C-alpha cells in the first residue's frame, strides 16, 4: 500500500543517496524538495576538468549494476537509455615492490584457493543479501529465520563475524601477497583488516560475480543522469541552500527560511547531523554516543596529468605497501598519514580516451588517510605527502613518473570535510571494527524524530554506490510503512 501520496518531503543533501530517495519519493506521489548546500548536486560523485584532462573525484568502480537497474525500473525508466556500463577486465591489477603482480580476472578466481574462497563467500552472500543488505535491522530477523536460508549456515565457520578478515585471509591463502589482497577489501569501507569481521569477504565475491564496471563518460554521468531524472519527474531542487536545523516540523535554512515537511530525509554524515542540525533535547547525548566508535579512514587524493602512456598500467591498479599492519596502525592508532602507504591508481583514460589529451593519461591517485582534521594541518601536510606518494611510485613502481607530470592537484581529508560535511573527512562514518559497528550502523530511521530518515554511506547498510542506493530504497520503504 502506498501511503506517501500527497505527503510533503524534504531531502537534505543531493548526493547519490539523496537523489535516489527524492526520485523514489516522487514516484510514490510525494511532493519533494531537494536541498543541497553546495552549488551543484552529486556529492562525492563529482569530477574535475582542466587542460583536456577529466577525473572522477569520488567512486571510480561500479559494482552490483542490478541495484541501479532496479531503481530505473521502479521509476519506469530504462537504464540503458541513459547510461552505458562497460565491463572491465581485469577488474584491478595488483603490484608489489618485490616484483610480484597479478590481475584480478576470471583466471585468478578460477585458481583453487580463490575458487574455494568464492564458494564460501557465495553462500554467505546468499544468506546476508536478503537478510541484511536489502533489509533494515527491524526487518532482518524474519528473513534470517527463513527456512530456505538455513542450509547456507554451513558457510559461517570460515567467515564468522567473530574472526577478522585478516584471519580469514590466512585461512584461504598461504601466499602473503594474496593474504594482503584479501585484506584490502576492508578498506572498501575504510577499516582495518585486523579488526574487520571476516564476513566482509563477501565483497570480493560480489566483485567477482557481478563484475567491475565503468560508466561510459565517467562515474559522474550517474549523478548527471539522476539529476536529469529528478527534474523530469518533478523534484524541486534548491542548490546553495545550506540547512541550519532540523526538527519534526521541517527544516530551517541558513537564510532563516522555514520549510515545513511531513517527511525528512538526510543524505549525509549521520554523526554530523546529530551534532549540528537535529533540534531535540537528546541530540547531544546521541551524538556523544555515536562519536565513540572508530571513524572510518578518509582519503588523500592526488590528480596528475601525465605525458605518455605506461603500458604496464590497467584501468584500476593497486601498489601495495611492504608493511600493511604498520600502515593501519599509523592511521588508526597514531592518527597520522602512513609513511609507506598502499597507493590506488585509477586510469580512466584507458577505457575512456577522451579523459586525457592525446598521448597523455589522467592519474587519479588515492591513499587511505586518517580521518583527522584536528591535529593535522592538511594545508601544510598536503604538499609534503604528495611528494612522498609520487616518490614511492617513481622509485618502486613507475620509473620516470616525476618527470612526466604536466598537471598536479590534491584533495585532502580537510577538503572532504568541507565539501561533504563529514566529520574529520571520514568517507564512511563508522569503521567496521567488530560486530556492532559493522552490522548495527546508525539506523536509517531516526531514534529521536519519528519522521526523519537517513540515507547514504554512514547509515545502514554501508558505504559504496550500490549500498547507498539500497539505503534510499530501504528508507522510502520504511517511511511508507510508518506513514
């Protein structure tokens, strides 16, 4: 039953989660106002263009396309008429300073140890997807107890939530390089593999089963398309409209204007909302409790325009550090940038030549960085850290890189905090350290304001484009159920 028709809904934040929620609300018949504090929509899914180069500044790999297709289907649209998804092979190329390297492709996943990992991860995914990823915690138990899922419980021992992803990596792989490969998937939600539950091994299964995809023209095309659809379907969009406060009756803008609403959806950092926006006698108490778990790490980005095309590089590349545990110790416990960080390199011009001038490449370099904007002055740290990252690549992996650079920019955790309103620049809210932080994230439905719902990567079910789209789907479903 649709109970949302005629309701007045305000969506705060025009990232992918906010756009998806606004579209679903509008399809359900609600009158929707979308408010964005910046002068453009899209949130982290943004891009930079300069001197013939183009970089996606946020997510660079798309997985689980069926979730995106479901959004289009629910809107009565055909995704292929708006966006073209191109499969990537290899999904990623992994390299170490000792010369070891491999491609993540169908051949890698067919080797006996990897195939064994996928068998266990498939069982766990089939158990967890309907019961966890696509459900709110309030809906989970009736799905967990579904008798058809009980046979899948045999896959839990190897990927128990009571053991870590690092431990699971040693269970499935004997080669330290491959152990590090599996541990890397903890960083997909900004966490330490020694503290992340082994159940997160479902992420490589999803990547292997559903593939890695590139959206033709860049991931930014996803945001552009959802913006176009929002306008087409009648969503009222206001940019440069920062919200000052939220209460049960609606929102008050920084300008002082009050917008009344029956339903409120916040697309942004849940902790920041309780700290700064939500007007309720218990909001400070909730914020204090919510601030206790570890924050997921942030990112430090270097954009390079590079002359020439290195044939050793794929679309996605990982250059691993020599000491993974030390890397996470320095970020999480010492709250400082890793001295020898693992470096991710996205080279979208390999799939989309228009992203760089002829005989040039667009390097998007990303290293994990502490979500720390209090004791680190990133305006001073950024130039030194940029030089350090380029030096590591030049000396260990890509000789001569430094001399080929024709353009250079950086984005620090402080920039993410300023642009996206995320506390400390954290990209995913809570780190997935332990069961509670992993599986009981800040709830979609506010515990204080009954008509307020959260969408995005800091609420359930987690970070990454597919899960953000799912958060919007779940939130609108809960709102309809509660109306």
